[in-house]
C-alpha cells in the first residue's frame, strides 16, 4: 500500500473513511496503525509462537524498527526474501521482483521450529551430482547419450578432511593402490570407518586421490534458507495482494503443528485461512473490508483438499500426520554401522567363491588378453594363458565378445553374488541413517477428499459518530428499528433509483417519472421516498440498512406507514443489499398492494470513489419464488419449483416467469431460521459439462451417474419432515439474482 493513496483500497465506504482518517499523516499514521496491531499480536501469541510480517522494501526498515521495539531485537529470527514475479515490467531502474517476510518470535528460546527442505535435482547447472551408477554398478560421468531411467546419481567427495585429527592419519590399500594421507592432513573418518566404506563400495580413486561416494537419493534434501526463489505469485489472482500459497505454507509448516491456532489480522483474499485449513490448523482471520471477508468465505466454501493420513486417528489432528521421510546418509553413519561387518562376513565368501570359479574358467580356456581399467593395475594387460587372475575390482561388468559360455556364466554368477550383498548393504545403510521428515509431504489418502470444516463469519456494526452540531435528539426506543441504524446515503440512493429505474427480466424496466425523499417525520421512518412510475401509479420506496439485512420489523412498519398516506400508494418497493428470509417471505405474502423486492448493487456503497461498472444498473427486480409442497401417500414430502413470479411492467401485474429461468435451486428440508443447509441441490438449465458435472470436476468427487438426471429437474426427491417442520427453498435465476422462500410443513 502506498502512503495516502485511495486507489489501493477496496471501494467500501467504511474503508474509505477509515483510510482517510487513519492515514492523514502519511507514513506516521501508517506506522502507528501497524504498531497497534503488532502490540495486540504479541499479547495473543503463545510463548512458542512466531509472527510473520510481509512487506515490500518501501517501509521495510521502519517495520524492523517497530518489531524490535515491541518484540525485542533478541527475538528477531530471520528476514526472508521471496520472489513475487518473474519480471519487473516497465522498470526504469533495476527491476524489483521480490518482497520480504520479517520473522520474530514471542520468545526465541522457546520457539517452535521444524526444518523444511528443498529437494535436490541433478538437472540444475549448480548440481554437483554429475556422475551416475547403472543398475549393474558401473560408474561413469553423465553424458547426453546416457539412459537415466534406472541410473543412480552420485557425487565424489574428497576423503581428506579439511582439518587434522591424529587418529584419522594412516595409510590403507584401495583397489590395489597404497593411499597415504598428506602431511598435515587427515582422513574424514577412522581406519574402521574407511574399511567399512570399502566393504560397501563407497570409496573410489580418481588418479591417486581417494573419494567417498555420496548418492543423490541418500542426500536429496537441502535445508530451506532465507532466499526463496521459487515463490512466484499466483498467475490468476482473485485479490490484488494475494500471496503465493507456497510462502504462507512454509511459514505455517515451519512454526506450527496440526491443530495449532493461526491468526491473520489482515485477511486479504484469505490465503492464510485457506492454507491453514488445508494443513489441519485452526484459524482466525479478520479484516476491515467486507469484500475481503466475503472473498475468503467463498474461497473456503468452494475449496477441496487432499486427505492426509493421521498418525494417531483416535487423537484426531492433535496426533499429527504421517509424513514422508528420506534417509540422510553420511560417511559418519556408514563408519558407525556395525551391520556392515556382519553382512560382509556372511556374504563376501560367496563373492570370493564366484571370483575363484571365474578365474578358473578364464585360465582353463584362455580368451584374448584383457586390459585392466580400474585399480592399482589400471592400464596393465592380463594374459590368462600365463595364469593371470582378475582381482575383485577388475572384473568387467559385461563379458568381452571372445569369452565362451562357461566364462559368461561364471561372470553372471559373480555379479549376482556382488549385487545380492550390495542390496543388503544399502538396506543396512538406510536403516541406520538419520531420517529427514518432510513436513510438507504428508501421506495422502487417494480414496478420500476433504472440504472446509465448519466456520462462522462474525461482524460488528461500523460505528458512525456525528459532530455535536449534527446530533439529533434521541427518538423513543420503540420507534427505532433493530440493527438498521441511520443511513446517510438514502438521498443518493433515491437519486440513483430515479435515474436508472429498476431492471426486470427480459429487458423490462420500471422507470420513475418523479421520486422525492420524504422529509424527516418520527411517524414515517420506514418509508423513505415517494413518487410515480410511467403509468401514473403512486409508488413508495423503503430502503434497507447499509450493513445489515432488511428485516421483518421494517416490512411491517413500512406497510403501516404506507397505509397512513393519502392517497394510498398502489405499489411499495423494498430496496436492500440483502433480505432477511422471513422479511422476504412477508413481502411476497403482502395482499392489496403490489409489493416488490429490488436487489441493490453493492457499488452504491462507494460514494465518490465508486468503481466503474460495465453496466450502470443499480437496482434489479427480484422475482417471487413460485413453490408448491406436495404430501405423498407414504407421509413424505416433495417440493416442486414452478419458477418465479415477476412484475410485468406492461400489464402491471405479477406473471409467472416459468421454469426456464431457474439456473440453480436448493432445498433445506429442516430449516432452523438461522442458517440454510442445502440437503438437495438442482441445476435445471445446466448444459453438457455444467452443473453437477462441473462440480464433480472441481471437487474431484465420485458421483452416481444414474442419479444425476434427478438433480437436473424442478422436483425434489421425497423427504421426511424435520424437527423444525419448516423448509427453505433458495432459487437463483439466470441473472444471478437470489430469492428465498420459507414454508411451513403443517
């Protein structure tokens, strides 16, 4: 966010006013705002907890100063640099492609922390794993022609230590060569360690220098550091400040366990809540923007997640997940592995016997001379007719063309014995190696899928404070309307309604020839405007509250007030951003006067900074759901949706809109008047690949194809009455306008 820039805000009235007040002093106000929230965060943090602050370079140094002041410099953990984009388009100076995360602990001594790892790849230019071992054990440097499908990458590491340890200074034989440590240098392990490394085939000579072999699959991880170059932001953002999942995931996985509680005090697009839900953390998120909270709610309600296997199912999330692990093999773990000696003593005699048999076959019917390519006799030529014999490390992996069948058979027997011992050696090495836990790779149950657990969305009313000279005397308590408050925008809404009218289905319009705001009258607080439409009918308008649903009491009071007008109006229009279900039901049931519901566009809340819209329509006519309930012979009920009843501006009466306009409808078979739970969902006009088919793809669900046809119609499946003896039918038309009908099952 730039200092004192309105353009960075979502266009909500409370956000704009709060922004202009809070940032009046520029960066000073901004830092005060941040400081207050960081103080609160510190009070809420557990002693093992961490706080992460994402910030650009504009105010990075100031944030560090504030965090030092609040948390103490001694609790600074790390400053992480992460890539937010691949290219800095249009940069006049050096491109800025990174943001920063400043990490502090509540108490660094008690900080909860788990290592995360990057997986090494031999494909990168910086990789040192440029050698391979094939399935037969043949080692060579990688070339473009090599088949890498079954190859095992490794890198040779000098056996010589960078320091000096007297107990690690000795000479030893390696493949027929005498190897001695250099003056002032020692080996990286003891003599016992060297002998065990020889037994498992982990030593090699390059020239006259010994190296030990480190395989990539035994050291494929590298600890995560504070520069993250693989965190480019989401390609398609739902929100301008949406953070890459990977950034939030890493912060969360490093410092929390499953079932821990995570707080995000700037919800944004809800990435933190989304990531916490995915990884089995409890979460709380909040924002001053209703748009941000709505985005987060929608994101969570439509999300699906992998199901991670629980380590202790009876304990739930507190028991943690089962994670993948990888071995961390070092020369030290090999040198200290006593199983190597037991395996060698048990299986190496078979290799020696196979080698004896091979040399016997070679000297019995000597083939052509053989040139040694490894070990101390490298480059020498052996003449088997003169009883020359192969040493163990000189045996070729593939038989020369002039070897006879018996010699080839003996060679295969030798390699089978060698490979059998090597397999047990590798298993023993892996068993004794340290295991790195990959906390970002839990075991996934492919047969199950998880969606968001239950959560609540709560809000507090936005306080509106008037100046003393604007304050009015308090009305009688019984004259006020619960939770509606006083809206200062009714005049603007009336002007917009007079200008644009109300759009109905099929391009029909309700246009006003005149519309005036009713002056303040303590007996007329629910009818706000009066005027006429094009056919001359007198109309009154009741506007709902800014930040709450239009409720039943306002409907009842508005009807009473309309009855006191002379001449009586022929139509009453209730305009609101949202309608309470019971209020909508009461409006639809009004007799003797035409009562209409109009959905108000939320852009009407943005005052002078109203966003540009593709359409200038601010009021949409809502239909009345035409629903019938049938009681079946078996005592069950069935609901049939007949469509919407719309007000026809030409005929001046309600007419049926038919079933063709219903995009989706859902049924709550036991409505509790608090929340709507869709027990049955239908997509009547869904085409091929839409409706349930699209939902199936989005949540990767298994659907009973034989039942899908039943959920494309306008009749519900039979159901039994619930405890509340009440149902709710929610219908969405082809314009996206929602209507709700609540009915008793008496």
